[in-house]
C-alpha cells in the first residue's frame, strides 16, 4: 500500500471540524479588522524565496522543495507566505490605489525539516500582513489581533515575546561586534553557526543547539544598541502593550529565522507543545518591498502555525462539532424511498439529515442514529405510511410524538427548529 509522504499528514473528519472552527474564528476576526483575503500560488520561482527569506537561512539552505520544470526553470513550493504576498503587491501595483493594504491568507506551506511532533513538512499557516504603515501602531494592531484570536480560541498557556532587530542604521555595527565576539568562542559553536557567524551572526542567538546557547551566556543584545528611531519605535510598541494590558516578555534572543525582518519581531510561545514552542511569529520587514523591486513601502506581518494552534485550542467538542438534527429510520423499500426524498428536501433547506441506504433492522438503525449523535429520529415503516403518520423521537428526552406525513417536511422542520 502506498503511504503518505513522511512529514505530510491527513486531517481527518473528527479533526477537520476543529480546523474549520479555528479558520472561521480567524476569518471573522480578520474581517472585523478589515483585512482582505489574498490567495497566492502554492509554487513560485525559487529566486523569490532565495532573495527575500535570505540565502543563509535554514529554509533556503536546506528546507525548500525545489524542482526544475521542463523549461529548466527552478520552482519552489512555498515555504512561507510573505514573499509571495509582497510579489503580488508589487506585481499588481496595489500600492498605486492605496499603499496601505491589509491582507490575510490561510493555506499550506512546505519545508523539508526533520519531522517530529509539531513540525511537519507540509504544515498550514494563518497569515496577516499590513503594507504601507511605518507607524508602530501597525505592530501593535497585529499583536492585538494575535492575542484576541488566542483569547477567542481559549488558548491560555501562551506568552507574547517581543524584540527589536534594528534597521540598516544600527544593525551593522552590532553585527560586527557580535561577529568579533563569536570569533572568540567559535570552537564552542556548532558547525552551522561557525559557517554562518560572519554572514548572519544574529542566527547564532536563537540556535537551538545547547552548546551554542552556552557559548555566550549573556550575549550583547541588539535592543541595547538601537538607533534613536528604532528605540522610539520599540518603546511605542511596548508602551501600547502596557496600556492595553497585554502581558509580554522582551526576549533579547528572539531573532526569527528569516533575514528580511527589521525593527519589531514577535512570537507567541507556549509551554504546551514541548520543543516546538512557537505558535506564531512575525515582524516588520520595511526593506523587503523595495528589495523585491517595488516602491519603498514599509510592511509587517505574522504567521500562525495552524497545526500547532489546533493542538492547543481550549475548545471542547461541543463548541465546534455540530450534532446531527435528524436521522430517518426507514423500514421497507417504500419507506426508504420516501426517507430519501425527505433527506434531500431537508438538506436543501439546510437541515442536516441522514438515513440508512441499505435494508437494516430498526435496532441497527437506532444504533447508527446514536453513533451519529442524532438529536431526533423519524421512524417510518409500512404501517406508518398506511396510517399517514410517522413517529418523531427526541433522543435526549426519549419522548416521541406523531407527525402527519402530509406536509412532513414543514412539520419536521418546525419540530427541529423549536428544539434548537
Ligand atoms: P515562520 O514562518 O518560520 O516564522 O513560522 C511561523 C509559525 O509557523 C511558527 O511559529 C510555527 O507555529 C509554524 N511552523 C513553522 N514551521 C513549521 C513546521 N515545519 N511544522 C509546523 N508548524 C510550523
């Protein structure tokens, strides 16, 4: 038997209801904050990701699913959404109508990471981006959105982490100082960090290899070396978080895995997922739009790991698993034909109804109705058809009532609507 690809997974009925619930909650929230949905392709030219995410990042160095098509073009399955959204913003000149644009998108991403709990090769992200707003208020808005979504989904064991990654004014001097320091301890660093310390020394700060963490117990933090403009920006963000009473931690080691970030970087972390503690991450990327050939427009965004979020939502089944309003237990071919007709009519009216397609005993059909968590069962056999009345059983109260077959749909719909 052919099995699915390692690191990929099916989201089966039973779990997909929760996914739909999360998706609906997120979409409702985005829409009330006036974010518009953008749907981007699953595949892009490899150069887009290499140029935006950064040549020395884990994603570009070793995690992309890249293929050469028949014309020898290099194409890559998207490992994240921001690059494509930026490309789209530029390509369609969306900035010409209004540089300020707010987007959301939900969909699969692909990274060839080592699979483990909470880390997949195809995973889903819920993504939001604001273009054209340099003000730190955009940063605050996105953190508030994340926080509100967590509250609506009853996710409690989470913490907002924030940091600033500076800008092209203040980052180079800091990077240089960090590289000098790293050169002094390079015998203690992992092979990856040794290789990257000159080009991308910030990445060493969030390397998960314990030896790298230990090599510099108290590394100098970029946040202590910000220029005035970056410092003001950061203080405004944290000032607003204080004002809105959103608890947060300033995490000086938070650098994020992608190169395009500037200034504010943030993450939602949880203790509930073991090693994979990041539920969502985001930050400002003020230079990316122009770096990819667009106008000089600032931008900021976040991505939530949908798979990880689904594992920690505090909702109970009852919040998102809809019960079945009606099961029709039909006995005999004539009754079954009628039942099928009624099922179709009720379905068209938006009332969920199921029946047994094969010839089965009443006992077995009642068992099935129970298994499907039916709220009511309509029982109809030859005798009922002859009498012109069927029996409607309320499965919770175990009471029964007769329903005339004439205008049955209306009668049943009324009885069901009265229940709910
Ligand atoms: P990133 O795009 O790397 O900033 O990731 C944003 C969020 O996506 C993370 O906080 C995770 O929750 C989620 N995520 C990233 N990579 C994976 C993966 N391989 N499997 C599952 N979730 C992931």
